[in-house]
C-alpha cells in the first residue's frame, strides 16, 4: 500500500482547520505537516518528507510558488486547491507541475479520488477530442452509434472515453447500458460550482474498463435543471478527464445542441435513411453550420440504415448531399436489438459484420486525425 504523507498549505485559517480534519479522518492518509504561509512550507516542510502536497491555489503569485514547490519537493505530487475550478487556471496549474485540482472544502472521498487518479497516472492535462452527435430529426440511431463507437475507440486506441447524455428530455443511454445511476447530468449541473474534473468523475458510471457514462435526466421535466452554462462547464471539465468525449444531444437546433456543437472539435450530423427527406434535412443543417469559418473541418456527415452499405452507396450519397460523407452504417436493427437483449454491444455480437467494420472505421477516423 502506498504511504500517503500529506503536507497541507492553506492560507485561510478556517479552511486550514477544516481541511486538516478531513485529512486526519481519511484512511491511508497521514497529515505530516500544515502551514498557512507557503514560504514556511518551502523552508521547513522538507523534514517531514511529504509525498503529496495540498497547495492553496488562491495564494497570490501561485504560479511562481508552484515552480518553487516543484524544485524543493521534486518527488512529491502537488494537488492544487481553490474555491472554484476553471478550465483556464487549471490548465496553467497542470502545466506548471500540479497533478490535479480540488475545490475546497473537499471530503475524504474526494481526496481519495484525487490521490487515486495520481497513483493510477491519470493525466489531468488531457485535452480530449470532443465529439457531438447532432441529428436534424429524431430516430437517427445516434444512441446505438455512440455506445458502440465508444467501445470501438477504447479498443482501437486503448483510450479513455466519456459519454455525456445531453439529450435532456429523452436520453436513452442509461437504458441502453441497463444503468440505474445515483447521479445524472442533473446533479452534475447542479453542483458545477463546487466540482473539479476529479470530483465530476464520480458522477460518471463506468460501463467498461475505459468507458464511462454521464447519464441523462430521469424525467423529461428536469430539462430546465441543466443550464447551458453548466453544460459547458461539464464539457470543459470532461476535456481533462478523458481522451475522447462523445456527446448525445436532442434532435434539431436548440440551445443544448448548439452549445455542445460549439464546444466540440467535431460535430457529426447523423441521419437515418428511411425513404423520406433526409438529404434535404442534412443539406439544411449544413447550411446553418456554414456560419462557422472552419465548418468543413469540424462538421462531418454520418448516414445510418444504409442498404446496401457499400462504397458505391456512400459515393452516391455524397453526390446527392453535395458534401463528404465520413461514414455509413448498415441497417442492423435485429443485431442491435439482439445484442441489447443479451446485455452486449452489437460490436461484440458479430465482430466481422458490416456494422462492426463500419464502426471500427469511424473509430480509426477519430483516433488517427
């Protein structure tokens, strides 16, 4: 068992006492020293040989102090603590040598989560590729695609993948994975002012070694409990938690889908071919995305229920839409339903099927570009 000897550096007297008590009550953690003045910690703390330092990030001149603590304590892991997390400041702390960030006051569980992430070499400096799955209309097969694609990315690149179910009224990700989460995006949105990436991680549910899900609302009436600002905060935190983040959003252009797309590196426009007006719907959606100066790089098209699912069909659809088609998915409803009934991914039911091959191609597209 790793011996966690913690030195606490906290300028606020009230927080110093409060956090000291939390550390003392945390299993497998020993508070070996505490200081209100960072200069005292730099001059006197070496005798206690801490291997974890909790450093008050609200201290003036914190960036220079971080550099000095890294010099004086080269073998200690530094966890910055502050009254509020922000993507900009957290990135600066990590680049200066901190391992992660905790919002204070924190609990024993949150402290252990932070230490666990350090011991597991979970990088707080990840800059995830954020991918939003947008559909002009409903019933596009997005949930099935996202779930299987997450697994494929995890296996293809041995990468960590987070799924955010931001279809706030009718998200099905929890049902798809047969999950009964204690916390959902509603609770995460409620708590964003008090969260950091380390603590937001506890709101996700692990469904595989490298794949976790932040489940959608339990009731359609909860839609108003997830503000756009809180959704954006969740996405920003997720950037430093995973290597890839896949976001499911409600159909059509609305505040939620627009915010997710604008905060994404890639937006997949997903449409199911069903003999209707899908081509026109895709073209009208693409017309709106052209307001982005870099839309040709960031916006890609995926078509589902394509039969026959061949390169020729893909080429024909590209010509009909007048825009490149990044991927096509076959009509595999029976395979998907059978896999779901068996508690498995369609990807695993028939590894050599056209469905599996096309999803693997999409995973390779995302992980190699």
